[in-house]
C-alpha cells in the first residue's frame, strides 16, 4: 500500500503540450507503471490531438469523463496555474498536484477560499499538493512530478518535505543504506499551499505499510510545530526530523516564498526543539537523516 497514489491511479496532465509538461510527462510515463497511469492531457486549443499516444481533451471534466482520471498534475505557467487548480477541483478529482512555481499569492488565496466554500456547501473535497512542489512518488509503481525516479526503491519508510532537493537527499540516503520508501511527498515551499506536514503525517500513521517517517521542514510558519504536536499525541511510528535554515538571519527570505523568519517559534532551532520535545529523533546535519532512521528501525 502507499499514500495518495498507486499503480491504479489514473492521471491527467494539465499543461501537457508545454515544454516542461512534455518533458516530465515523458519521464513519468517511462517510470514503472506510468504507461498505464498517464491517460489524458488538457489543452483547450488542442483537443482531439494527442501527445505521444496520450489523448488531449478540452477540459479536465472531459478528460475525467472519457478516461476515469482521478488525479491531475499541473505544469501550467504561473499566471494560469491557480485557474488550472480550480478546474481540477471543479471536476471533482481526488487530488491535484501543482508543480508550478511563482503563482501570485493573491491567486492562491482566491482558489483556496473557493475550495473551502465548495467543501462547506457539501461539495467533494479535492486534495491539493503544492504548488511549487516536486510531486509525489510510490516507488516501483508510479511517480507524478519532477523527482528523479532512479534514486527510489520500494520499501516501508515515508518521506515528507517542504524542499524538493531535501526530499531527494533523504530518499537517496535511505536507498544507499538499503532502505526502501513507501511514498515520498514534496509538499512545496509556498506560504499558501494544500496538504501540510500534519496531513501527510496522518496518512503515514494510518498506512499499514509505512513503519517510520523522515519529516523535513524549513524556517518560517507554524506547520512543522503543528505536525510535531499532533505526532506527540497520535503518531505510533518513529520519526526523524530535520529543519533547514539553522543559520538563516531573521527577516530574510531564503529560497522558498514561505521560508521567512518572522521571529519567535518559526526559526529552525525553535522548531527543532519542539520536534525533540514531541519525541522526534532530530538532527541538525542533513547528511545524518538516513543513518538515524536506520538506527530507529533497527535495520
């Protein structure tokens, strides 16, 4: 088992005809069961055409009706990406994965509010992963996003991170130590995004095929602290925690739009202390994540 996606997932690519969408769709199709999983693309101007055998539809709704797609991956440029997320939500998909970086915050606020309003009115809840994220992978089954497939191997350790690069780093360390992953999830570094650490930790906790988790965060915002406190009360599995940005100066944005220390409990050290208090095995050295996890599970 895995969380969010598996070999039976059917994916529609929004932005399939753009350079980025073409490249990553090709890579995802070539990985594991990708050929069966990627069933549709969307481009209103190219409906009726195809991309390397994948049919293109005018809308997500059409693609879902024709192919049974349940998950969307979005490579639409920033100006149109929030509208693309909303199109996936309106089509009642299970999950929308937005890779796009640089979506205006105002656009994300609007789409988040519309998603909440739809849910409050009794509409179907569509989960959102991202934006500005690498996507998610269930090793040896399916990858949706931009992560390098070859570093992953099937196993029983979950990985969740705000940083794409650190997701790959944790996975590569585990694989090198002979430890496989159940799922790896990049939640993205924007201040307004979909799934948070706490949501993914809940999924890993409930997944019978995940034995332990590496959780990677960054400076800025309360998300990691919220997740740590939830884990203290509910998590039944060992967690190794790392926070990037120990040396970051307050008030300076570091990389991601959400990585900005406003003061108080959103510094790296403050978050690491909270994680430690909540029973995490923490490290201030990212090169130790895999080794500490291996020790925690007695592998």
